[in-house]
């Protein structure tokens, strides 16, 4: 393994496939693989190519038009849905039609803007219903009926309809209310794709009304609620190596602002990873794993480096696990008072991804 830096993220593609299979066996219907945000930091190129041949991966989902075009240029032929709004500019809509990309219809006003920009070939769309999250989407039966009655079928290919749950991993009453509203709105209409089940809904609930599931965070081996899980296998691990170890004296201080003071003579290891790699400064005080032991991060994390209080058994070149087999993303997220999604998405582009199968 030839790397330009000692800091790298390891992506286990075998685990990725295992997580998809686990979800499919539970849901038993085709899946839409969500690979927005560079596949949640895992690398969209490698992820898309690796799972593209799985029969029950029906579609891909992204967040932006450039992400969708990148998939087409990669050779992906399956359907691609942009989950958010695309700017209503003629150039954008022409590109969506050219690359056979499906857009999300978020409102009546949006439909009229899109229609005014479409000339020759029709645009594929999925209708988004706002059933309670209040982010984007049509909000009532009246709006939906008006859209269906007025949509220009020469300009639009209406392929699907969907919603997104706010509490599929939490408050059941709100979840049940959203689900009931979604199916009430959809009742009496036929669509090629009906999808409301995200990772959390497929993990924690039973649904029979959708014919497509959107697999996102569980594909990457992370529990939607941020809990520890044996059901899914964490796909990404983050490693670095000790670059230097030095002995400092009792009372000496470490790092920017000299915020850490040694209580005794102590060994301090420097590790070439910092907040420019996505390891935010709030990680100060957390532990890393080296040679079978856990050691505390001391001093403020720098842009490119951090310091760890170790012992005499740690040497230059020793591997440092930031998260992986011994430190789960779920535990790290709890320490940082965030969610695993945020941690993996923050791992920057300069951290090389190493793929194993």
C-alpha cells in the first residue's frame, strides 16, 4: 500500500455489500442507493462502481446536479434521482434532460418554472410530499391533485412520488402520522415508484406500501439512531501513524494556547492528522488506539497534527486508530455530541481512501 501520507481512511467494500444484503433481506423490495456527499465521505466512484451490478439496486440518489452528472460520466446507466431542488435555470434543466436525470418536484410554483424551460425532450420527475418534516414538498391533497391535473405530460415524465420521515429513528407517534398522511395522499393514484422508507424506516418499521426503499446510512454500516450495532458492519476506518515521540518534563505545556500541562514527566506522540482532515478540535480529550491501548489526545488539535499522551511502548511509525475496530463511530459521535453521518462526511478529500474487498 503506497500512500502519500500516513493518514488514510480504509473503506471495506465487502462490508458495504453485506449491509446492502442485510437491508434487502429485511425490506424484500428494490433499493435506491443514496450516494450523495461523495457517498457520505466513502468515495462515490468506488462505491457506485462496486454496487452498480447488484440486481436489486434499482436507482441511485444524490443531492446535486453535478453529483448526478458525475455518475453518468462514470458509466452508471440506472436511474438517478436528485433528492433536493435544482436551480430553475435553462442550462441546468437541459443538462438534466441530456443526462437522463430525474428531478424532485417540490411545489406547484417549481413545476411551472421547470415547464417554462423545457423545449423538446421531457424531464423525468418524482413528486415530493411534505408530510410533516416541513423542508420541501407539496403539503396538501389539494396541491397534489392540482399538480396531477395540470402537469404537462408532454414536458414531464412523472415517474414517482415520495416523502421523507423526520422521526423514523425516534418518536413513533410522529412517524405513524407522517406515514398515514403519505399513503392517504397517494391513494387512488398510480406511480412507477412509491418510496418513503429511508434507512431508519427499513431498520425499525415494517412497511408494505412502498415499492422502493432508500438505503443511506445503513449501507455504510451505521445505525440510523447512532447506536452501537451488530446488524451492520462499519465500512470506514480512519488511521494515521505516530510521526514523533518526545519526553516532556512535569509542568511543561502542549499545543496552541498551551492548554495542556503535564502533571508528570510524560511521553507525547505527534500524529499527522488535524482539523483540515476532518478531525475537529472538539476531539481534544478523547482517546485513540495504539498497540492495544487507549491514549488521550492532549492539547488543541492543530490543522494538520495532533498530540497524544502515550507511554514508553509507543514509537514513531506505530499505527494510530482514530475510529475502526476498537473505536466505533457510534461511540465517537456520542463523545462529540453529534451523529456518525457528520463525522464521516467531514473527513476531507486530502485523506486518501484505501479500498479493500
